[in-house]
C-alpha cells in the first residue's frame, strides 16, 4: 500500500489561509491505514484548521469529506458536482490522487496535505516499512525474496559492501543490512552458491517514469 | 490523549486544558474534588482562545 | 496520566496561549467525558452523598471511555469549550 505522512500543520495552514471555501478531502484506502489521510484524519484536520481560522479571525468555510479511493475516477465522479463548489480542495490522498483529481476537476486548485512516501508493508499495526521499490524488473528470485534495491541504502546488486556493521547498515543502526539478510536467507534455502554469482547491471529504463501499461486481454475485448 | 494534546498545541490551545483522570465508582468525593481542582485550573488559564475569538466579540457571556 | 494532582501544586508554566484579559462575568465552561461504569457512577455517588462541586462541569456519559474519539474533544474545543477532562 501507499504510505504517507501529514505535512506540518503550519505548511498546511499557509496553503489554505487565503482561500474562502476549502474542502479537506480524504481517501479511505491506503493513506487511511497509515493514519495520514483517511476520512477520520480529514475530519480532524478540518477541525484544527477551523480553530486556527477562528483564532486568526479568517473567514474561511472549511468542510471535510472522503471517498473510498482517489486513484480511480469512478469513486470521486459521484461527488464531483459538490466538490466543484469549493475554491480549494485540500486532498489528504497520496500524490496519485492529487494528480488525478487535478486533471478531472477543472479550474479548482487541488493541494496536497500529506507527503507521499513509499509503498510499504505493515509488519505491525502502525509501523510501515519499504520492502519494494517498484523498479519494474524484479530480481527477487536471485536474492532470496529480499529486495536489495529497496532495502539496501546503496541499492547494491552485489553485496554486502564494506559498510555492513554487525548486520546493520552504516547509514543507521536501525537499518538492517539487506545483504546480510539475503545471506542468512540463502543459507536457510541452501542456495549460498547463488551468492557467488555476479548479478549483472539491471535494465533501469523500466524504473523510470512516466510509466504506464494496458492489460492486453481487456484491450482486445474492447475491440 | 498525548496525541490530542499535541494537536491542540498545534492550533495554539494550551494542552493543560485537556486532562485524563482514573477513578472508580466508589470515588464520589474524589470526583467532586477533581471537578473543583480542574475548574480552578481552567479559571487560572482563562477563556480558551477559540472562545475569545468566536464567542466573546458577540458578548455571548452567560449571566 | 494522572498528572492532575501534582499540577495543581506546581507553579503553572507560562501558557503557549496569547495572554488576554478575562472578560467580566466569564465562567469556565468544562466538559467531562465519563465512563458509565466508573466515573459516571462516581459522579452519581457524589450527588447521592450531597457533595457540592463546581457547577461549571457538564458531564457527557459514554458507555466506556474507549468510546471517546479524538474528534469529540476537538469539536468541543472548536465550539469554544475552555477545558475537557476524561474520567474513567
């Protein structure tokens, strides 16, 4: 899922303070799981902004709403007419949602209230960790299911480097060395010989945006 | 509770205005004492900034 | 979390709020969220015992303090409440 964290309150306030009618628009899928931009967070943010506006004596009407997803138009199309009555949409969806809504909404600005970070796993409730970088050319079968692109600070294809430090990364003791994890995993799988093979340079062209694809079968049906 | 306190701080409300107490059903006197203590604390803090901004100019003062 | 008892004795640190004059006739407006089974029962008991306590406290009964949502507290402050306490 996509993870993100809410921007600092001051930054958000500076975005909205010159508008008259603002909608805090939440997305109830990924960013709701990471407590950054779901309907509940949108409501809390709207409440805080209203209090701030009252203190500053700014006459801003601030409301909140949320739909299930911002990354597919069919979810926000039904409320489009309503949201077009605002002069600013403060979206708490991920960057994808902000882009898509901007394209569809016409001449109303859509501002982001969260910083979109990565797509990650939820090992424990409230904890998010990046395990895949979406590089478009998967090599997990060569590395015991542990991705060095996402989990090694240098994204090394052949490791570990000299910075490995008792199983941790030299960048931070909180980061496990991905290549030590790979070694341990390969040992368990009895595939240590794979470690000796040199992984050749990857085709990074597939990791560069803008990326898009169409499902062939669906395309044929359309024809 | 701590999270909401930090939210209040963000909008310039003293987190002291929010408190959590633990007490049992048998603690009637403690309840009364607690209410008085908390009221005194709020009295010292004065009206909330939101109240000052929204209600006060309208002279919406009870009594 | 039970800091209330100490904080009344300590000197209150300077508030983050801008200082403003208290209008005359102002009375603190306080909301209490109370758990039905403990704090609300305690409040009830206080009543039965004929204890007099501050009339500024208005109680909202919750089935359990676990029912309390952040937004309830924020809404109260948004409407201009001066203090909120949760008891349970």
